[in-house]
């Protein structure tokens, strides 16, 4: 059999996509607390997929490691004139500092791909059917039409945003400051009006880290960065997204169009962007989840807002973790005043949701939660298959508490929708088979044996395990508090379980090891009393229990195979063959939580069960609500309504076609886009082979085929058919 060059290349690209995405998943489960404390995270808007998988500077020297970390605090250190932002000279000094930190292997943890990565395409950047980037056409305000009277998010208006940076190396400057608290100022011109000193930064996680220099990266624009009353069309913050993993550019726009008919959701449309006089093509313009959003939907700027940031090992399950707000703060990022009363009410919501019997839940929960809104939220998540959604990752969504104290659960990142179920959040038994093979269990066992086996007999005795527990606790309990939170535990695992030789920054260090991605599962396995904290005796007791449970030959010690087998059962590896699973939180066989579905049956095409996770205690927003018969029926009616009305291609198709026609000429001319023009043209009605992550380089279903197949499956689902009219 002779394989064509195109087929060979697609197979290679699929393999690269799989490796890259697995590495991304492996590096990212938990927030990193910065050495100077736990600073506030800069506000990211809907569509944000969180911080990048790379340190400052993108997929070059920064390497892996920046994921899920709070923004590095740089501005205060270099703001010599104290005006709240960095001028050109101050930014130059800050860049030099950051570059030196990376060169010396300090600062953000990092994995440096072989060859350094970072060129066009970077590591995983030149993916799918992506064209080689090249300069776009020259463009100036006099070359385009202005729309001064059209609303900013008018669906059929294609505006042009002109950005002018002070320096020609603006792209490298933005990359240097990515995931820091530094904004790079630029002049913005929209509809002929000049907006000076707009703050700009690159945004995103995989949509940044998997995209190399020279390709379109997502942008966040802060209009009131320096001039406090400055806005465009009444909006102070703009999110310009790069259509990562979506050749059509349409998926988030269509999802949000549909969502706004059911619950508060961001506005979105398309814009053309020119930077320093050069066209950078089409971006998705998605509204920010901020005071402006709240004012539009709830008639006030008051209330509390949280962002549950994108994370393949999402912890935002809304489970009750006790009454200490500190446990929740590492998971749910509050965007408004850090008020103890607000946290207390949020914890009450979690407690009532998780601990109230089904027959009393609706009555108890109604004053605290917009229940019907929550049902609509999970119905949209499922019916439109949001692979960044709560159903699979328990992350990437927003929370708003209104002035009356009721909570509202709202969509955020929706770029991976209208696709087959899959993506980060997979689980089960990993490549290579069962326990003891590939996966975190193998790696943790190896590191424990190397650290604890003091007499080099390839076994760990009770005394050696006890001593190892002391070593771990001393390294992790850096503030001498006598107990470890989940955040502290996960943050310190880079020291307890350091990277194997050859990984991480120069000279080794904490960068890329098992400690970077099994924190939540390992924490749950050790947290014997499930109180959300660990003490020294608790770690020792767990290690002793492991010895008792896993000592198969009753020798009084554990060899590496016994340790590996036991840990692999507690810390299951990812499985790219089915969604759900081990990346994630404390969960599955290893503990009481986790976002995945380790025992979930394979899914055929788009046939994601509308009742998926209905029995999953790790997703109480689904399992607890759907345990109430009346709420389950109401939820299924919402699913049916979405399938019947919103996925009817005779209605959805014309909308998609209008959007497609609006941007077609610009997409064809776009030299920086992430997918080919051919895939853009096909993606509306024809499936695309290769590329993408559906799943892991398996191609992308067309919008039309998704709508038709998903609608048919849902309307024929037995429990939905029983509902009648």
C-alpha cells in the first residue's frame, strides 16, 4: 500500500496535535501561587481559555508551565514614576528582567521543547491545515467603511479596528508580557475616532500557547487603561478572539446567538483588525463579563462576579468543601470586591446544593440560585456539546450573584462547540493499557522510590515511608502552618516531585514533572478525612495504609511494581479514546471528586447523552438538580427546545451562511489565520479531515452535519420523546 504525501502529512499533524495537547493537559491542573503571594488575576472575558501553557514570551524560551497561574506581578516593580502603567523605558527594563529570569530558569515554571520551539507555528502552532504566516495587505482608515451609528456588536456590521503600537516589535513585546499585569499601550482608531493609550495584551491558554509567532493570537483591549471614561460604543473592554480550533470562525458566534435566547450571555460579532498599518484579518469580537454586561442584563452594576477559569482538570464543580473561603479562592476567581459575606453566601449555595435531599432541594435552593437558568445553562452545554463546558471539565464558566443574593450560572468559553464530544478532560486508562503502565502512577512511584529507598534495596518499608512523609510535609509546609490546603499542596509538588532529568528550565528545577498535573488527584488520595486539608500525621497515615493495602506478598514493604499498581488505581492516566476522566480533580477511584468520566462508555459521533453526569456526584450542578424529577423534566424540555428550534438547519443554516458571507472575502485574504481557506469554505457544510482536536486531530465535523445529527439524536432520545408536546 502506498500512502500519499498528503495522507502522511495529515497523520503526522494528528500525532503532533495529540502529543501537544497531552503535554498541555499534563502541565496544567492547578493554579500556581506566585512567590510574592497570590495576586489578583487580570480580568479575562468570555471565550478566555485561561493563561497559556507557556511561560512569558510564548512558546519559545518560556516553555511550558504558565498554565492556570495568576498574572505575574511586574508593573509595580518597574513603575518608577508611580503613574499606574509602564512607559516605554519602564517596559524595556521589565522585558529585560523577564528575559533574564527565563534565561536563568527562574520566574515561571517552564518546559522547553526540543529545539526551543517558538518559531512560526511554535510547538504545536503550525497545526492542522494552517498556512505559513506572511504579512497582510496594507490598510488604513481611509480604505474601509465606517459605521458610526451601528451598535458595537451589530451582527451584520464588519468594522475595522486599527491598532498602532509604539514599537515595531510589538508582537514580541506582547509575548514578553503575556500573563503578567503589564498592558502595552496602543492607539486605537474605530470608525474614524481616535482612542489614545488603549491597554493591549495577548490572552488565552491553548489559543495562545498552541499558536506560534506570526499567526493570529487573541487580544484583549482595555479602553479605560489610562483614560478612565474612554469606551467604544459604551464598552470599556474588548475581547478579540483568534478562532482557535474553528476553521469556520462561526462556532462561538452561533453558540452565543442561541444562548442569549435562553439566559444572559455575551454579545458577539466579527471585526477586521489592522496592526501598525497591516491587516491581521478577521477576529471574533466577544463581549466581556464585567459591569457593562451585568448592567445590560440585570439593570445594575452591583453584585458579585466570579470566573471559573479554563482548566482540563477543572475544580469548579460547586461542591461543598467546608466553610473556609480560602479553599474556594484557589478555584473560583472573584472579579469584584473580596467580601467575606459574599464568600459566605457562595459557600452556603454549595452546601445547600450538595447536602439537601432531592425532595427538599428545589424549595431550599430557589432563594439562592436561578434554578431554571442553571438548567438552561447545562442544557445548552450539552445540546451544543461545549467541550470546554461544565459537563466535561467543570470549568470555563461565570457566576454572578445579583443584588437580591441569587446566583446565576452563565457560559464563558464557548469556542469548542458544535463538535464531537472530546478534548481536555479525557480520562480512564491511558495509552498502553492498565494500571502500572503509562501515566502519573508510574511517574509518582518512580520518584517516591528514588526519594524514599534509603538502603537501595528497591523497597519501601514503613519507616522509609514515614520518613518520606516527613520530607514531603517539610517541603510543602513552607509557611509552617501545620496543615496544607489543596492549593498549597499542588503548588509545591514541583519541589516534592521534581522533573526528570532533561525537562524544565536549565539546571533542572520544578518545571515539568508529575507534580505539575496530578496535584488534585494525589491530594484527594492522601486526604483521608476529606476535610480539604492535609496534616503531617495524615500523610503518614495514608502512606502506612498504602503499605497495608498494596503489600500483596505481605513482606512488610512495597516494591516499585506494587507501588506503581496502587498509585495507578488512585491516579488514573488520560485516555484519548473516550471523553471524561482522570485529569482533574480529586475523583473517580482515587477520591471523591474529579471532572471526568472514568467509567463512561464510548461515544459515537455527536451522540452525547443528554443525561451524562446525571449520576456523577462530582458534578452536582447536574446530578443534584436532575435528581429532582420535576427539574429533570424541565431540563429535558430545554434540551428538546434547543434541539428542535436552534439546531434546525433550515433556520440555523441561513444565519450561518450570512455570517460566512460577511467575512468570506476577508478570511480568504487573511495571511495570519490558523486554518486554510479551503477548510473555512468546507467547514460550513462538509466535514474536514485531519487537524483540530475532534478528538486529537481526528478532523472537524461541519456545522450542518453537527446540527442535523445532534438534533436527530436528541429528538429521538427516549426520555425526550416521552415528554410529548
